[in-house]
């Protein structure tokens, strides 16, 4: 550790619990560094399992994890426990949702965002704003990465994005790709900021940090509190209260799940078809859009509803929704 942390800082780190939500490319990078920094407890929350395509950029996993279809949280915890046996690494294989989010995050001293969708980030923001827990937003796409420290006394995540874009409007890693080095850099920035926040440093970054590896530039952007923010100004928690969320219901007698966004949205299916052409087999004839990927088919309605065929697992369906529809 560097000298400025000191003995007091080291004690704070050893006594701190850090929760990483999402253990894909970004969560793998940040949790690896948190364990090596010696945080007392690192909790890894993820709903997915390891697939071959993950290995390009998700550095904690191996082909053996793919063959065993290990949950990402489990595989990560197994590997990281071998890195530093003094750190308590806890795997929670679950879908973070409004019904469990407070109990999952309540013991965290800090939360790191390794998620792949805005809805989960809004939910993290609600819980952390309500309980005054600092959290670090991170995102990666293509050659670009961003981080933003969401502090209890500062502008929150909904000050950045008061309202989410319509499903299908924003690109995702699954459709646009990502340079494998980007999450390593963003994860390193998150871990560094986590150390500063826990140690009470005066140098905690309050700006949004934007990294572009294509041009090798780093920029900072000042974030202002939004006068329309329902969370840090209105003290309402719409995602935690399920007023703004995506729900899934397994369809009786069918190997399918019906995923419904709340509130209802309008999806430009023609635009979505163009974007999904990069990721799998897609068909749009003017009414509904059908997208096939592996053993699953997503049938998308103009009002944002999706029937995910090929699974009865609501968590799997929600994961596929966020990967390809992009909410």
C-alpha cells in the first residue's frame, strides 16, 4: 500500500465490507483488485453463469468454469479466496431486485457497480441513497469507459440520468463489443476510488471520469444535482418500490418467461432490428420482432414487453432482456 494510506487507513480497509454487483468484465476486474487491496469482506453478487464468450474479457474465469457451468459469483469467489485468504469473499448467486436489494446491500460500507443495465443501477442508487451508502458507478462499451462516485452528500445517479432511455435505444456490450482492456482500466479506477472513500481521503473524485482508449484520453465532467431528481431531492425510491422496474413471469405450460417493463414504453422495432443483426438471427416483419441467440428466442412487442422462449427461469430471462434489449 502507498504511504498516504497509513496504519489507520489499512485498519479501515481491513474492517470494510465492499459489495460488487455484477461479476462480468468490470466486476471481475474491480473485485480482483479489492481482494488484493485487503478489504475485509468482498461480497460478489451476480445472477449469471460462465460462458465461453465471457473469457475474452472476464479475467477471473477459465474454460473449466465454462465446462462446469459455474455461476460467475461462485467461480470468482473460489479464485479470489486463493489470492488472499485473509479476505472473506462471499458469493451471492441471485438476481438483485426490489424484493432483495436492501437485505443484500445493507451491510455494505461501499458498493461497486459491475452491472450491465441501467435498471439495476437505478435500484442500487435507490438503496444507497436511502441508506447513505457510497457507491461507484462504472460502465464500459467499445473503447470507452466511465466511472462516477455517487456519494451520500453529492448528486446521485438519477441526477445523471433522470429518466432511462427507451429499451432498444442504447447500445450494449453484447451488440457493440468491448475492448478487453477497457474494463481492466475502469475496474482499477473503481478500486482506487473505493480505497480513497473508505480511508476518508480528501482526494475522492467528485467528477464523472471518461476514459477513451481509442484516442488515449481521460476527461472529467462536473455533475450537477438535477432539480428534477426524484431520489436525492424528492426522497422517493421508485425502483426500490417497483414503480419503475422490469418484472418477469414464467408462462404456465410453456418454456418461456414474459418480461414486462414498468412503466410501459415504446420500442422502435425497426431500429432494434438493425442493432441486433450484429448479435444473432433477427426478423422483423412490421408487427413483432424475433431475435434468436443460441437456445433462446426473444419476441419483442412494440410496448417493450418481451417473451423469452427457451427458459422458465425469470433471472435468465431478465438477463437476456438487459443484454440484448438494453434497459
